C-alpha cells in the first residue's frame, strides 16, 4: 500500500510496534506532523481490512488504538516505491478477559492474547509477508499460536492458521472468539481460571429498624463509660438512612408496623438517662413554684 509521503521516514524498522501513543521510533516522538501521517496510515489500513472482511465499519483506526490498550504490528517493505517504501500490512493484538467452554463444557475464565485484526495488502499476498509478520509477533510475545484466541477470524485467516500452524480443530464457543485444541492444556500460559458455580440465592433477612432501636435502647441503658455518646440529630439521621436502605431494595420484605400499645409500653418502660431525669425534675419544680405563686 503506497502513500504520498516517505514510509521509511515514518517507520525506521521493518516491523514497527504501535500503541496508544502513535509513536514509531525516535523520529516520530514529539513530531505532530509525523504522528498525523502515522494516523493516516493506520486509518487506511483499517478501512482496507474492513473491506476485505466485508465488515460494515473498520475495527482498527488511529482513534481506537489511542483509546485501547492494544498493540499494532506494522510491516513495511522499504525498497519498494522507488525507495520510499510501502506498507505491507498489520496485525493487531490485545489481552481480553473471556468466558470460554472447554471440551467438557466447563466454563473457564481466561485472559489470553487475542488476534483482533490481521490484514495483508491484496497485491502483496502470497509472498510470505503474512507468515513473516505473524512469526514476528509470536517471537516478540514468546507465545505459541495455539494459546491465542482469535476474534471473528475470516476464512482466509482460518486457512492461514491451518496451513502454517496446523490449527484445524477448534473448540466451539458461544461468543465470536475461536480457540483451538491445546488451548486449555497450558493453564498458566493462557491464564485460565475455572469459574466457580453461582451459589443459590438464600432468603434475605434484613436487620430491621425495630431491632436496631432495641439495640440502641440497650446501649443507652449501659452505665458509663460503656454507653456510646447519644446525639438526637445523629439518631434521627441514622434512622432515616436505615429506613431508606431497607425500603429501597425490592428484594426485601416490607416491615410490618408495630402496634401502638407495644411501642408505647417499650418507650415508657425504657430507662432514662440522668440528664433527662434532671430536666424532668427541674420542669416539675418550676411548675410547683408557679402554682404556689412564686415567680
């Protein structure tokens, strides 16, 4: 794929590794003009890949690469186009958390390296470029192709994997990813974890407001210093927050209103603090004095 600017000036290496910084080597670092050219190359490659796979929209672009933690391996041929170089293709990979099924139908949680997009220019296919680029990625990641997952692989990619890596027997999955036999053997390399079975939901027994009030009454009845400091405003706000948290949950059983007589009996029989007793005695004394005519 040819461009109106010098590809060798953008990409000094035969295979350049790009990430969200869109920097390819020291030349493009701190050069907005060169990074703009790099973005143009990535966008054109993404559109060409989407067209070859008959996709409605590109899955690879410069903006997506900047917002995702993926890596794009770009292959060039620096001797073509009169020494200005051409872009041969790219391979985009990234780690993804997947829920897969092994041969026994057991759900397994994995986070393997995934092949997300792979494209070689049509006029440069069947020249060994694809195998060169794929082998470079495997060596750079120190990984076997059987331990990778493939996102919606095209028939061409499946034929490529079967021809060069003997990957033919895939394990059926319910998502768009394809994994092959041998993927579940090396659990450490593929970062596999069995998904625990979901525990059945039991009956929810909320800690009711009445029970909280009884506990607070018992705590206030304790002698100092065991009794917690009592604040009327804090108690009111606490009761409001508790009532909202219990009542807002649709899975909880609504509380039944207690009979008025029972609540009144508990309130009259509950022990009072010394401060309340002194206030009550003061009010009684003032009332007696007013009745006797003392002001």
